[in-house]
C-alpha cells in the first residue's frame, strides 16, 4: 500500500502519519507540503517528518502528477485551514483549497489512485437553528474558507467512480495535542489561556454551538475512510465526522476547562454580537458506517493532554493570540520578512535580490 498525505506538516498531519504507520505497517507513506509551518514545532523530540518514507516539498497549485505513480490512496489535508486566513487571502484560499484540490483529484484519477480522502469541514453548515445538521441539510458557508470546502465537495462528487472512491470527511473543529500545535482553535485556546493566565476570555457571548473532535479521532476516521467499503456509502461519500455527544456551546467548553484546571476564571463578553457561525451537527451516519472507528478520546482527556503538553513546554505566553501558535500570524510574519508573496508562494532568494 502506498499512501500520500498532503499537508502532513501541519497540526493534524503528524497524528495521521502516526496512525497510518500503526495501521499499515508495511505501507510506504509519503508526505507533500509547502512547509509554511515547518518550524512551528511544539515540544516534539524528533521532526514529525522522520516518520514518513518520502517527504516532498511543493505547492499544491503546481502539483507534479508523477508523484502519484503507484500511489493507492491520498489523504488530502493541505490547505488554508481557518476563517481568519481565508478572510485575509480570499482568492488564494479558493486557489489552494478548491482549484488545487480538484486538480489533484483529477490527476489522481488519471494515475489510477483508488481512494481519495478529503479533509472537509462542518463549518460549511455556517449558521443554523438548534436542530442538528445532517449530510442532507442545506449548506450555508459564511466564509471564504467554508465556501472553498463546499465548492470542492461539489466538484469532487462527479469524479468518483467504482475505481476511484472519494470520501469527504466533514470534520468537527479539532482539538488536542500535536507536534505542531495550533492555538487558533477554540478548546486549545481556552486551555492555553487557563495555563498561561488562569483566565479564559470568551470572545463571543458563549452561546454558539460548535462540534469538536480530538485530532487522534480525526486520524482514526481517516484510517477508516481510506479502506471503507463502497457497498456502504457509495463511490462518493460526504459524511459528518464527530459524535453527537461532542456538540458543545462555547461557554460549556470554557466551563469544562475551568473545572479541569483549578483557579481559572471565565469571562463571557455579554455585549458581544452573537457569533454567526453556530451549528449543531448530527453524526448518526458516521456512527452507522464506521462503528469501529468512532471518536474515543474524552473531552476531559483532551483538556488534560493539552494542559500537560503546554506545561511540559513551560508555556507562559499570555499574549499567545498574537504569537506564532496562530496560523495567520505565521503567514503574516513570513510575508513581512519577504519570504512569501501576496499569493503565499515562497519567494526564491534569487527573486528577492
Ligand atoms: N483543524 C481543524 O479544526 C479542521 C477541521 C476541519 C477540517 N480541517 C482541514 O484539515 C486540513 C488540515 O488542517 P490542520 O489543522 O492540520 O491545518 P494546518 O494549517 O496546521 O496544516 C495545513 C498544512 O497544509 C499545508 N499547505 C497549505 N497550503 C499548501 C499548498 N499550497 N501546498 C502544499 N501544502 C500546503 C501547510 O503548510 C500545512 O502544513 C485542512 O485542509 C483543514 O481545512 C481542519
């Protein structure tokens, strides 16, 4: 089995590689990444990329099809990964997340890849009433990021065939420890605030619904999707990935962190406009299709692993929302240093001279 994981050098990637290494002992694992966050390592003893057999560096927007010779499955994680970056770089987000993903899928189909797993997102449900969204619910993408995922799914569906199985995993918001931790994710942000300042400030009024999932459980779902039986779910499948019990309101998450870490104050901004992105999600289909790959990590353990990880790196940065643990800040700094251009392409040394 030859598996290519794009975007393996980000937050989720290291956990996916670990999981696939354990599940497919004899497999050749390759990674493909542009390396934006290559040196955003958080406490890892070895470079996570030591665990792949081959690491390719490149831009999804100029993806060399030859890499796909002999590849059986692709896990496509590479992309602009949140709303703040998408808002700032709208066209680039569509180029990388949407156009380059469809280009990759077309090339993969031509090269005889059998399984294509796409990291989609529940954020495409956008704003919804209190009823949980199923895969049949109308999409309401409110941001460039969410639109890029919805457009990709729409154009991936007709590419699927008996020989080319496609699975769009509509992930809940990730949380938990990674060798390349992100703190621009709601639970991770709350734990970092609790550890560094004993004070959690909720930026909204705390009422938005947000389904969550631990990164290890995302990797578990990916593991399932690679080899899933098309007899269930069909050649093209879009499925919500998470669990019904992990639909939380943001204030519940803050309270859960405060009760796990003694002495933490929670302040809710009562004057804040309600966050428009609020959605509860129905995960029944995922439960039916993948009973052996259901989320297994508890919220309490997710908080604990984050707390212990941050403490082991002696994390004390009370200004972390302005730090390199935020993906947008890393990209902005790389631009300010003249390393990335407006399209988020690396500026080669010879071009900047
Ligand atoms: N983290 C979440 O909560 C979440 C939820 C749903 C879906 N997803 C999706 O999962 C995927 C991975 O998320 P993450 O949290 O690991 O994000 P991340 O930002 O940590 O990692 C994304 C990786 O993609 C790479 N990349 C970006 N543009 C590229 C390009 N043009 N060419 C090659 N590589 C490129 C980056 O260098 C980075 O290593 C993303 O597609 C994201 O949209 C994430």
